[in-house]
C-alpha cells in the first residue's frame, strides 16, 4: 500500500532520510526510516529512481502531501554536471510502500 495513506508525522531528516509513523497490520503505530539516497539519484538535475546519492547535489529539500492528500512529493533543487541547479520533484508513492509498519522500496 502507498505508505502515506497509513502514515502520520511524515518528514525528511538530513535532506535524505524519509521518516514516518506507520500503522502495521495490527493497527499499531511504528516509526520507520528509509534512506532515500539508496534509491534516488540525480540525473542532470532530475530525480532518478534506481540511482543513489541524490542529496549530495541537492539543496532546498522539502516534503509535502499534495493533490488533496493523495501525492507524497519530494522537492529539491538538483545540480546538473555543470553545477547549475534546477527545481525537481518526485512522487514517492511510485516506489515507497508501507510493509507492515516498515517503509520499503519496491
């Protein structure tokens, strides 16, 4: 299931750690963390799933739930290979899920 639908207190720590309080199958709330640097890269100023280390070339990293509460969006300014920064965003629900109270990459 998309993690944000069963989450509260969602935030980004240190510009790359996704933190959320998730409900598990028993209804208990558990804090979970996922290092987005392991799954998101920067391809010439754009987020890229399957890459890594996006935060090394990012600034102004932020997280918000948009679209009437339906879309968990990570935003940042990402540098290209020439050092120019561009606004970028990625829908985290494309690959991040709640697996029984744990944030997981799918």
